[in-house]
C-alpha cells in the first residue's frame, strides 16, 4: 500500500496550518521570530546602503574622452560602484546619502599612472612602516594627483605586494596597484646601481632564456601583473647593455602564456628594435638615444601594437641633474616631445606615465603641458589617463570611464581641462572604490 505524504510536494513556509497540526503553536512562534529577524536584516541592509551612498552633484562630467560632457551632472555611488550617472535633474539621491557639492567643478574617471615605482623613500619598508607614515607618502605621490590605479614598473615584488594588501584591506588610502616586480636585465642600469646598494636591495641579473622564463613564472605565481624588460640598460658614457633577443623572446612568450603584458625600457635604437622583434606590448619611455622617429618607424611600432608611455617629465628631471644650459635641456626635451608627437599623430596608443618613485617630481602639470606641446588635445590626454590603459590592461569593463556598474574611481578637478590641460593636475578630490582618499584642504 502506498503511503500518502501529508506534506505538499513543495514545502512552503507560508503553509503553516499543516505544520501547526504536526508541531502545534511553537512552530508558528518560531516562524514569526524568523520572519521578524529577516525583516530586520532587510531594513538594516536598506538603511545602511542608503546611508553609505556618496553623491557628487552639479558637476561637469566627462564620462569618457569620446562622449560629450554632461554640463550639470550628478553621480551616485553605492558599495564601491557607480549606481547612477546623468543630468542632475534625472538622478535620484537618497536623503541619507553623503553629498559633495561639485558646482563649478569637473569630474572624470580616476586616472591611471602607468609608469611609477614603489621605490620612493617611505615606501621601501612597507611591513615596518606605520599606517600614518604610508598614508602620508601615498597622499604626496599618488592620491593628491588623482591616481586611482598605478602600474609599478620595477620594484621589490614582495614589498609592493605587502603595500597592495594593506591598501586593498582598507587600512591605507591609496590607488589600485599593479606591478611587474623585479625587472629582467643582464645588468642593472648605472643610475640605479648606487640606489640598490645603499638600500640593500638585491635584483637578479638574467643571463639566459631559461632564467627569464623562471623569473616570469615565479612572478606570475606571486601575483605580478606584468613583466618589465630592460631591452637597453644604460651603463654610462653612452654605453648600453642590450638584452639578447633570445632572452627577450623567451620572457615575452612566457609572460603572454600567463596573460601578462610586457613593458620595455628601450634606451637606444638597438634596444627599441629588440623590443619590437620580441613582441613587447608597451614602451616604458620615449627613446633618448634614437634617430628622429620617421613615418616608417612609427608605422612599425603601430603595426606591432606597441603602446607608448612618454614620461616627458623624467627627461626634464634628468637634464636638470646634468646641469647643462637651458638651451641644451630644451633641445633634449624637444626631441622627446617630437617622438610623442609622431606617435600620437599617427594614432598610436599613448599611456600616461611619469616615472614617479624614480623621480621625486610628483607634480603632474609639466607632463600635461609637454603632452599638449606634442599636439595632444585634452581628449587624447584624458584617454591616455583613463580609457587607453584600461583597454590595454583589460580593465575596460570596470575602469577608465564613468557608467553604471563601473568601479567608483573618480577625480574631481577644480578647473576644466578643455580650457587648459594643466587642469588635469588641479585635483580637489580623489575617490577610489567609493571612498574619498584625497580631499584638497
Ligand atoms: Zn621607471
């Protein structure tokens, strides 16, 4: 005989009468407590979400370099992401939200600095440094200039990972950090030799393709986001140690297996040719020891799909160290500006970067002025700060532009870069994942 179950096939908590039959009133009481508890949780979640919302109101908003700006726009941020962006009249803001009045200000997506070093004084011993000490340095070199993502192009990987962990845990106020860790070179450049010795930093020399592959694998396993090759390593008095092509090729092939982009410090003509022949993705600088960039050379770079980080401020910094005349310095900078002009005019991919951490000139205004001298307009410069790196490093779904669902990484500027590109350096607020990490005092 088949025994008929007294319970309906789909057991529902809204059918207590049968259960009441089985268990009596205690069941109803338990259900009521459960229901009340669930309702309380929902209410807490609802009120917390609205209390933690951040809203920027009344701003001129550049959602991306290619879209026309929203003249009077607002943005609502919820749980680290953009919840809404549009004309102020169309945006609903919860009364509990924290509001930053941005009338007269300009908002853009958070900036990327694609050439920095976690080697700045104060960042070398992350595990031994206090929150206060580190926050101060992060403010001075990154937050204050609107950087919400930085690509570290050589540092001590373990130390940089420790810094990244303390930032992502929310303990420190700082940008998202991507890193290449220790670079690949046959010998270190002369200008970092003393620095490494003084600070007791060991960075390995790579002499064979096998060693290069081993370094890439180790870096990938530890959480590096890219690989850096010194295709040319400056040895002083015009001499350059050029990376053998076999080492460069082995490193690039292995890096690409791990989906890691490869950066190259080119230094001279031979170095840049090793970079192109080995398949690197990004030139970390314009090339100081190079003939003028012809249309042929530029099209070779472009067809190799190589992005360029100009670091023009670096060349000004180096020239000042040499104590040459103003004329010599200007001639040297013009040569670097001409390389950028040739690449930008040809539609090459340009990524913003200043080499801070190696240089201590943190102010970004000179870089913007020089980029503009190279013929780049404010949209092109904004692209180099936002959409170009996001696309190149595969963050486009969440970074580089402002849209519903993207990371709430934003820069609030005190002036409009459409009028003067140095406005990109006039930062009022920097917001990373919905948290204000810098506020101009
Ligand atoms: Zn550098």
